[in-house]
C-alpha cells in the first residue's frame, strides 16, 4: 500500500523565527533593508538556538524553510537558511522558486480578481 506524500510530511511552525511585520511589509530585497535586517538579526537570529533545532531535524532527510515570499532575498529565510545550514552542517541550501510562467499566471489571476472587486464596488 502506498502512502501519499502529504502523509509523510511533518510541518512545524517555529514562531520564534517569525519575521517581524516591518520586514515583510517593506518587500524588496532584504539586503537593501539594513535597519529591518539588523533588527531581525539582533532580536531573532542572535538569540535563536539553531543547534537545538538542528538536533531535532537530524532525523529528516531534507528539512525545508517555507515562506509566502517568492524570492528568497525578499524574505527572512535568506537570513535563516545560512544559520540553519551551518547548524546542520549541510552541504548546500536549495531555494525552490516557481517558474516565471507560474509567477505570471499567478499575477494574471490576481489582476483578474482585483478588477472583479473594483467592478463590483463601482457597480454594486
């Protein structure tokens, strides 16, 4: 009997690594947001126990960090990944991103929804 992929996944939400709202609200490249980046590193990354997390993740073949941001550099995971990589003594970090076609399809769908909402507000 085969099991679905979903039944073999384990999800853990790590609240203490959550990005501050100022970072996500600004968008763009994290490297260009020095005050927010500095704040996140100081308040979160410097106090987080990556060794303990690495110990918990040792049993897993491929731990993953997920976020709603499409581009890693626009997200706090670009700051978390190297620290987790070092704690896990991992060889590499792979950032999975949707293809350009998938991104454009998402954008088009979002535009359709916005236009529909505008039309509804305008004409009731």
